[in-house]
C-alpha cells in the first residue's frame, strides 16, 4: 500500500496495526474509523484545563453518540449533556448515573421533560414558557435555566448559539419574570448555563461569555452549578499547520476568573464545561473510495462514495476537512491539481471538498476525511436509501474492533408495517 498524501495520520500512527485498505476490505466503504488513544487524550486535556477543584467536564453527546465512545468518556471521568430522551437512554446504557447527566432541553414536550424528571435527571429549560411547563408538571422540583448572555461565537452562523440572533436561552432582561415563576411553583434553581457557539480558536469571546454568565449568576442565591458552555475548536486545516487552541493560556485565565468569583459569591459551586467537538473530532477519520474521475468543462471531479448522507458538515456549514490519499498500487502521482471531490448523492451540492489542490487521484484510491469524529456519523442518514457506514475503533494496542455495524438493505424496511 502507498501512502500518497497522509502526513497527519502517519505522524499519529492513526490506523495502528492496520491500514486503510485492510479496514475497508473487512468493514466496507465508506467507513468511520476512531482512534481510542486520541479520544482519551482529549478527555484528559479537558479534565486538566483548570485547577479549580469543583470542575465538571460534560461531554456533549450530540457530537458523537457511539456507545463505545460514551463508555470510554465515562472511564475518563467525564459527565454528559443530553439534548433528547434518546441521548439520555444511550447515556444510561453506557453506565452514566442520573446525577452525571444534564438534560439541556430546547422546545420539548411535557412528556420529554417527564422522561428526564422521572429518572431524577436535572433539566435545564431555555424559555419562560418552558419554565412554566416544568413548574406545572414538577412543582417543588429543582431546575436549571439556560440564559443567553448576549455573546456569540462560531465558525458559521448556524452554530452561533448566543447573541441577539439565536433561538437559544432566556434574555437576562426577563430575570424578574424567572423569579416570579420559580416562586409560583416553589421551584429550586440549582444552576444556570449558557453556550455561545461552536468552534472558537481563540478564547476572548469565550472569556467574555463567562464573565457575562457569572454576572447573571449573582442574581440568584445558593446555586449549585454554573455551566460555562463549550465550543472549543480544533484545527481543521492541519495540512496547512493551523495552530491549536491555546488551552494552557485559556485555562490559566479561566482559573483566575473562577477562583476570584467564588470568593465574592461565598460558595465553591461546581463549574461545568461542554467540550463536545474538541473531544471527539480529531479521533475520527472517514474513509471512502474513489469510483470515478471526470472532467466537466474546466472542472475535474473526483467521484466517491462519500455522499452528504455520510458526512453533512460540508454541505450544511460549508465546513473544511483536510483530505488524505491512500493507494493500493505503486502508481505515482506526478502532479498536483485542483479538484472537486464529490459524493454519490443526486444533488448538485453533494461536495466534500471544492477546488482542493491535491496530488493526482485515480480510481480505486481511498480518501481519508480528517477530523470527522464530531458531527459525522451522528448526522448521517439513509437519504437516497443509501446505507450508513460502520464505525470501527482502533484500540490503544493498535488492534481494531467493530463498534457499530454497517446498515443492511433489510434495515431500510425494518420500521415499515408491511
């Protein structure tokens, strides 16, 4: 096998004791491959972000909900967020206890709230109407509230979850109404939380958001926790040597702010963070096969089985993923050229990488889409009735194991009443 263009995975020994062709032969194409060592390293980096003792890292399961990865996160001492009863179900299956789960709800039904309440899981609501609903179905209960501190950050407008142009959180101007509803239903406010957005690569906006949420926290006595949110970014342009987020500097600044704040608040409350993408993104590579090469007018297209049913981020967010090339022959690439890498979905927008300068690619090559461990398989679908790929874990000893099988054709009719 020839590693044509693969400096990132080779430097990390990403595929362990195997190579991409061996994995594709055994598990099919396309294929999600996760590296356990990298996943654990990212868990530990977040756990050690600050020295403040009452610090909880809540893995955001929406980034990657594979059951095996959830079990590893639990082993590493992480807690979890949930966005739905389905995520709660998976987290409990993985072994998390109810007190380790925070249900950060958004426009949910009474039944969904009750699902969490009945399991003694803390519910965070993000509107006055949802707080009212919570009070009606669980008077005298404990609740958390998501506020919108007016600060937003993110790589795309669709992932900015704070500020004045987003659906999330309670406007701080409504704090008097919040207190009225809490009193009306005898609710105990145990925590407040925020999330400014996803994928920040320098910490100024995050620090600004933290100062805002801590200022809001001063409006409430005897909180048990403040959830500072997440959005920690990773360098998606590794082949261009993009710098990493400076966790050391961010952690020191965060430590100083937290320790100073608890002195004035008078209680060493718990602080939570939600680094979903940061933990799982870099542990994942999506492998796919090149099936066709064509030139349409002035554009050269590389046709693959990597349709947006497999990876939605490029079409949803205009996201960049570095591309690697692997070849099962000695055929050389004699030039670099701009290409458009496309999938097999019947949509013009089915593009993985546009006008990307890469070594010459041939039919039969495998491509590796880097940093696909977050918002990859979890957002995949059966659009065009295509099958969702398998997920494989490269264990710390270099061996590989199947952690989710590939869809079968029978899966496509499994839910029909026929």
